[in-house]
């Protein structure tokens, strides 16, 4: 959630990428793919809901419009994650690229469905392509970051055969 | 999930705007932290610049000739300062000359999506910012108008956004037309279109475009941009032109809101 908050905030308030690339990348699809790979169903839904609402609150999109595309991306990955080689870098890259391309297209489709008139054109297609590749690169980074944070902040699973600290174990016996 | 999205999309516009403003308000602490840390970093940078030593040692005096700037460097510095002085003087004169009351505001954010052109400013209803007030750059070029007002921040719809259309005229011939967003998305946000110009008007590249004041949205004679090229519309009924805006919309840091015009 903190990651989603930070990404949405940076997308709106950090102008660096816009000045260097000419457009603002949207890495929220990558975040939802990562959530789909690592989190549970409820957490994926909450992540999609909050990220979508935050994104729309900082844009001219109708409120709630981004929730559905992000939810579809996260839920699709979550549903098929047992069939995906999710630890593989290539698989993560492909998933991120696909989500990075599909989510903006779904958002534009929904915008036109609700009667909004966004600024579109072939240059937007180029942006969509570059953004998809950026999302592809971002998924492995987010995935590793999530694993690292999980290792730092969560309690290790109980293993009855493993003593917590080998040095403290008193081994009794004749030797 | 689907029900929530459906309810959000069908709820009345006023309720949705209030909810949007409330959710957007969650980012105010982050904006505050970002602004404060930026200011702190700037002041730290200034701390790093030390005053020249009033009692230089012999060794330092020996090296002084190497450190002394050349005449060419001083000339460049002088030219830069003269240019800056001229620009500031022009801005000050312009401010004294205009009949409107303005408020200088800082740009704190932009629309997250590339298909909209909006910026967020750091004043809202707390400083009497109202809906549809015109926004101009520090040098007086048209930037857009206020489209959403929150308690502490507001959104400005930039010229070139599909929802920002207004009447403009060619300064030389006084022919009226309408400024609309470009037909296709362009990475350069400074290009817009001037349409519905009469066919009998000569439209040349370099002609100045200003606001016409029609409709009351913007005051008359605010500079908009310069004509790049023109063509007759497909149906042959009117002339259209591409206009390059004076204001660089990608690099706005401070803008002025016209509070009384």
C-alpha cells in the first residue's frame, strides 16, 4: 500500500520523467502484477481499489475508472500464478509488459465508454509501448523488493526441526 | 468490487467531485514533506557556498591568479545578469501595467495521465481561488483556467486540453476563431489549433494570436501564441491554423491566477 501511495504520488508530483522522456510513465500495472504474484485475493483487490482511486483523484479521469483495469491485471495474474514460472525473470518481464500495455488501453476504452474525450494519437501508441517495456522492467524490481521487505518484516515460518540459534543449543550426550 | 466501481461512476457529479477532492487530500502530507525537503535541500546548498577568506594566506595569494576569472568569463556573467535584470524589469513593468489583480502561485503537481493536460497549484478556496479564473504565466502568457478548486489546492486546465476551448483572434487582422486541442496527442504540449477562421483572411506564419474576450472566460488581449502554419478545412468552410503557445507548459513552476479582471 505504501508502495502504491508513493508511486501514485511520484507520478503526479515528480516531473523528471516528463522532462526526460516527454511523457509520464505509469508503473501501477507493474505494481498490481507484483501484488498478483505475491499477495492473497483480498490484498490484490484492495491494492487495485486503492491504487485506482488514488490515481483518479489526481487526474481528470472519472473517479473509479482506473480501478477495473488494474483489478483485471492483478486478478488475472493471481488466478494463474500457480501455472506461471513466477520466480523467473523472463516470465515477470512478459507479465509486466502485457499488463503495462493492456491497462492504459482498457482505461482509454472505458473513458470513451463513459463519454470522456481524452487526447489520443499515434504518439500515444508509442508512449503505450515504451510504458509497457518500463512496466516489464519494473516487475522483477518490485518483486525482489517485496521479497526483501517480507524477509525483513515478517516472522519466519515455524520449523520444528530447526533450533532458533545453533550456538544456544545444549547438546547432551557422552561426547 | 464491480458494484463499488459502478456506484462511483454513476453517483452525482457534485458528490463525486467532493469524494475525489477528499481522496486527493490524502496526498497533502506527502506534498508538504516534499516541499519542505526541497526547501531544506536548497538552503543546505546555499550553506555550502562559503564567503571569500578576508585574510588569504601567502600560499592562497600565490594561487589567486589561477582562480581569478578572465575578462571573457566576466563579460559572459555580465551579459547573463543584464538579461536576467531585463526580464525581471519587464515582468515588474508588466505587472504594474495590467489592469487585473493577480495571485502568484506555485505548481505542485500534474495530472497522472498523459491524455489530460492539467496542473495542480498550491492555493484553493482558502485564498479565494474560484472556478474558471484565468491562469497566466509569470510573463503574462495564457496558461489555462481553474477547473477544480479544493480547500488547499486547485487544478488548472491547460490550453491544449480537450476540455479547454476558448475564443481567440489574430492580433493583426482581428479575425476571430476558436482555440481547440490538437487533433492528435503530441509530446510537445505547446502546439494547439486555431479553427473556424474565415476563409478570406490571410493567415501567415508568425502572426500573433491573443484572447478575444468573447464569452467572458478570459480577458481580452492575453497573448496566446504564434501561428505556425494554416490550411483550409476538409469541407472548405473555414481556415484552420496550428499555433505554438508562448508559455512552455512542460516547465511551469510558478503561475499567476487572475483574481479580478
